[in-house]
């Protein structure tokens, strides 16, 4: 009889004894016999899995669980056998066993399996040459899947009873440490002249990352690998080989998780030799995604710049980014955040180029600058315009165009400062090197400053006391102080002397509309705007609405007219019972160009939705109470003239053509005028006219215009009486609803989508109210 048959007979005998015996001494003897067989390769290959299956299910251990020697031998059978077979059996048993003593024993031994370093043994066994040769592809994939998904397998079955050792936050750092141990043993083996394979470890790494756990893995791996590769070329070679062996489908997840570590040392020239890695690093991370940090962009582009072979790819990236940045269609149909991300990538690429490379790419960069700046300056969104200005200035400076460098005026903020900082001479050294920061210099001036806090500047001119004096000063004075005093007093004089104001209101309006800040007057724009609003609520609504479509006004002046009309309507819409005494309501309103229209409008819509929601605890629907105000009788004078000539292009003004910046603001203004007309007799006529107007521009390419369209539709739903929505709009209402649903799902602008959702909610609330469908919201 051969040795194989003898081993099989001996194992069968032992397993029958374990299944039937209740004698502790006999069980100990059998377990020791099986322990001795663990040194036999034939036993571990052919009989080990069946043996531990019997150990898990044997009933004899139920009454002998207090026998320490039996418990010790039982655990050692799992901890000293082949770790891959043990892991598979334990996880399969846990996932298929209900609450029982067997489940508890498996959980306990799996915890010991992890704490005893058996993961390290498993991984290293697959690194040794020949260690995994006998594995079938199916078995190999099963082992990798169980290693990568241990937390999911256990948590899905154990739920809240899952031990901490099986949770992702503890398991994956342990797995990462086991990978490091295998890499360290690989380095030692290579120094001893032995061959090793990293394919299995690379597959496990890829599987974990593609399942979404790259962060906990690389939080352990990346710092250690960065440190080891700094001083040891062999570690660099081993790490680069590990990344080369990662399966192609997992490459993106692994690379994204690794960055921003010391990418150049860890990846070597992987981007040159691996097409998938090249696509991810030179295209996908830069042009198809935009959620990544600036640090990742710096790491990726710095990696491309560090090696002569990779610099060719850096120039290729610059050409691609330039094409995207100057594409007018991309400016219109991508979000502001994505455009900011591409702008950062462009500036970082340019900052990394040498002088000779800039000369080589000069034509592409010049075309990018001209086209990209122009299409951004045409945008109605201030952030996009400012982005174009900053990038244009930076490119112009880098190109060093003699005597014709671009220079714009804009208000600096954190975003502009960050963009400009990207052009500072970057270091292409490894990212984890220490940075030297200059010491902050201190002054040795110990003199105590003289207290001048109570001093007052002596005024040479007296403030004007009459409206006509104020007008004369603004028209003809070359005295900066007199102009400032006149602006400061204008609003109060208009409100105090209504009759005198009406006599010169049109002339004064012309002066204020054309007034420029020649003397850098403090708070010039606020003072000028408040004065224009005070004139409007007194007398000149017709003048503003007529002049809006007149010839020879700049876009800025037309925007000023819309802002003044909006602020005036807001003041007039205040309840008459709360009589105010002057400028307080105006000063409390922020200029439209400085406020967040979307945030303000969301607050209005949310408040109205709440007022239309029927709650069990609060009784019936809360209607908007009508109160007398000065705006309702004149709402039509504000509103309808603005719809009069929108489709008549002029030499200097084409509202439906190139001047979409003003069109977007007009739509927002009309929407607010509509909202303020709630409960006004003319509200239904206004709503019908506004929907007819916005329907012609609802598919406009500019996202600011589309925001304005949804904004205006929201205003109609807020202000038109619910019964009139059904009777006067009819079929148009359903078509509008279908269009809003499409915007909410497919528009590229997040604010458009958000406003469309709010409009749909508001419309549904109105329809439910009119159809008497109760909204049982608690």
C-alpha cells in the first residue's frame, strides 16, 4: 500500500473518531496526530480543507469547550495549516452559518488568524517562486476576492455583532502592513539571488482599491514606501514592479489612491510603458474629472516633468489642456468647478515648462490665450470672467509678449490668489521633501505710536442743503470733497424734499447714471445706487424702463438700471403699516452683483413651499397674507415696459444675441418683480407675459440665462394665484412641467438643476392645493 493511501486511511480514521467520540483523551490524541500531519505536503494539499471542515462542525467540541488542551490544539490546526485554505473555509462558514457555537468558534479563530500574522504568511507564500504555480485561475481569484472583501463578507452576515478586527478601518491597515512585509521579504530574497513574483500581491492591491478602499490601504503603504524608496534603489525597483503588475482594470484606482505620494520614485516610468496608466495620468485625471485636489494636480504634472522621457507627455498634456481651455463650447456646457480645475492644470503645466519648451509651444499657448480669454469674457458668470482674466495675465506674462502683456482689473479673492500662486516657480523635487520657510522678520522699532483716534478731518466744503445745489455739484464741480459730500447727502435730500426732487428727477437720474468715480470716493457705488433708488421710488420708474432699451448706453449702465429697479421694487413692496424713515431699507439690501441670487431665491422658495404644506400638527395650509404696499398698484409700470423691445436688436445692444450677460440679469430682475407682485391684481397678466417671454430663451447656451429662465418661472409659480395657474395656463403648464423635469435631470449647471427641482416642488404644491389633494407631511 502506497504512502498516499496510508495517509488517507489515517485521516479518515481520525475524522471518524472526532465525529463520534466523547472521550477527551481520545480527542487529544487524534488532534495531535493530525497536527503531525501538517508537516506532510500531501496531507495539506489533499486532506487539510476536509479536516478543518470536520473540526468546525464536530459536535464533540460542544461539551468539551472548557478543556484547555483541546481548545489549544483545535486553534493550532487552523493557525498552522495552509493560510489560504483556512481563510476560505472560515469566511465561507461565517457567511453561511446562523447563530451557533460553531459560528462563535469561527469568529474567534479568524480573529486569532489575523492577529497571528497569517495574512503575511499567505501573501509571502504567493511571492515565492512556485508558491502559486499549482493554483487554478478560479482558486486564485477566489482567494484574492476573499482577501479583499473580508470586511464586507463578515459584516453582511454579522451586522452589529461584527468584531472590530473585521471592520474596514482595522482590517485594511493590517492587510497593507502584510503587503509591506511581503515586499520587504522580496527585497531580502532578491539580495540573496532568489527570484520572486509580485503578481498576487499586485492583484490583491488592485482588488482592494477597485472596491473603494484605496485610502486606508495607502495611508499605511504610501508613507512607508516613500521613506524606503528614498534611500534604497532596490525598494524603488520592487515598488515599481508591484505597480506594473496591477491589473489594467484596477490601474486608475491604484494610481489615484497613491497620489500624491512620492510618485516619481514609486512609479518610475510606468506612465511611458503602460498605456492605461498613461491615459489615466495624462487625460482622465486632468480633463475628464474635476473632483481632485490641487495637490493631486501638482503631483501628477510634477511627476511628468521630472524625467526627460516623461516631459514629452507633459508637452502633450499642455496641448490637450490648451484645446479644452479655449473651446467656447466647453465654457458654455461645463460647470464652473470643472473650468477652474482645467485652469489650474493649464497654469501648472505652463509653470513647469522650460524657456526652450515655451518657445516650442508658443503658438499653441498664444492661440489658447486669445481664444480662451475671449470666450470667458463673454460669459455672464463673474467667476468665469475673472478666471479668464487671471489665466490670460499669467499666460501673457509667461509668453513675455513685448509691450503687449494683458492686464485686467478685478477684485482679488482667495480663488484668484490661488490661481496666481500656481505660476510661482514650482519645485519638481519629490513632494515629501522638507520645505524651507523664510523666517518672519521682526521690527526693532519700540516707539509708541501717537494716539490719533479722536482726530477728525477738517472739511473745506459744507454739505449741500438743497436738491438743486447737490445736482450742480455733481454736474460741474472739480472739487473731490464737494462731490463726495453731495453723494452722501443726495438720498436724504430726495426723501426729505419730494416736490423739489420731482422737478429735477429726470435730469438728476441722467447725471447719476453717467456719473463716474473720478476721485475714488469711498463707498461711491453704494452712495450712487442709493440715490438712484430714492429717485426711483419718488418719480422716475418710467424713465428707467424707457432708457433701458435706448441707444448709446453701456452694458454696465443697463445693468445699473436693472439693479435700481429691483431695489426700488423691494422697498415699495414693504407693508405700508411699517412706515420707514429713509435709507434703512436700502442700506440693508446688497447690490445684486455682490449677492448670491441662487441662495436668496432658494430661501424665498423654501419659505413659500413651507407656507403651502399641509401638516397634521399645524392644521390647514398657511396662505400668504395680503397686506397693503406701494408696489402692487405700480407693478405693471416696473414690469411690462421691460418686455417691450427685447427682440429688436440695435447697433449697440443685442439682447437675444451677444449681450446675454444683460439678458441673464433681466430675467432675474423680471423674476423678482414677479415675486414681489404677489397678491397684486395684475399678477396673473404679469405671469402669463413672463412665461411667454422666457419660453423663447429656455434652451439658451449660457448657463446664467438658463438660471434666469428657471428663476423667472419660479417667480410665476410663487406669485400667481393657484386657481389662475390652471385656468389661464392650461396645457402650457404641463409642457412647462415636462421642461422643468428635463432641466432638473440633465442640465450641466448645478444651480439650474437645483432651481428646477424647487420649481417642480412648488408647482406640485400649488396643483395639489387646487385639486384638494391633502399633503400629509408630518
